[in-house]
């Protein structure tokens, strides 16, 4: 049977910290040996790798992003099928979570290609850890609808489910829509619902706080939100 390669899931920095400061030495040693990468944005991936002294010109870098199609997968799998080590990297944080890399991972399992997750920062997990919300039962929803009315209805549905199931409900938004999202949450949710805002986790502007909706409505603590933010809702 022909030997296949391994797919390494490489977490990247959530802020501007170098990759060498985020990962274990044993993982860094493996990364320095990898010549094939599947990335979301090559420019960002190269910046992550450059500080480690990796010769960028020697790398084969292929793209897997939100615009990738199912027909692109065979091209991405080629180095793995040929027996090479391949690194999968997201622009920020953990690959294959809220990230198109999960498609590739699933195909690797189908083909019997070993998938190796590396330890590193995940904004979703770090936000939940620091929120004080329910870490025993939680749901991640990704992005909410762009349409204002649909978004409000979705928020109400999430709040209702979280109260009924006693679950933390986690979601995200594009930075330029953060203010609109928070405004909708404060407008439609019940005063006793708990709401976490986690901004720029591990970065210079890091801010994580949990209060009830009623408390948030009175608060002046909401910071500038034109940067990546995680939200957690828990109805009562």
C-alpha cells in the first residue's frame, strides 16, 4: 500500500504575536520541515512563517478559502497522496473551526490520511473560558444573518434556545458590523439574559466582560469594536 502524507493543523496567532511564541517547540520543529501548505491567504501565511526563518521561496502554497469549490480539493490533496507532510493554516486561530479547512480534513479521513491537530490559540474556546458562561454545554453558530430583521429574529431564537437548553450560545460577526449586532442584541433580548463581549483576544486591545443585558444597557464599557469579537449569550 502506498504511503500517504500527514495533514498538520497549525493554529496561528490571534493578534500580532509571532508563530514561534504561540506553539510548542516540538510542533515548531515539524513546521520547519514542511514544504507544502494549504492556506486561507498566502500573504498572511507567509508572514506567520517568515519569523521562523523558513525559506519562503521553497514552499508550495495552495489556497483554500470561502471561495474554494469541491473541484479544487483533488489539487489540494496531491502532496498528501504523494506522501508529503502538509500544513493547514487559517488566517488567525485554529484551522477547520469557523474556517473552510474542515472540508479538506473530512476528505483526508475518507482517504485514510492522518490528520494531526497542533495545540494553539482558539478565540472561541478562549472567549468561553474567560466568560464565566456555561462551558459544559455550548453551541457555536458562526455568523448571524446580515439582514437586520432576520438577524433580530435569529438573536431571539438563540436566546430562547439557550434558556430552554441551558446552553451558552456563541457567535461572531464581521468587525464592521459589530456595532449593529450589539445594538440588536441589547434591543431584543431580555434584561436578565447574560451577554459576553470578547474583543481582540490575546491582542493589545483585549477586552472580555460578561454582564446581563440590563447591565449592558446602562454601561459605558462597550469599547471600540472595529476588531475581531466573539459573543456569548445565555438566556435565563
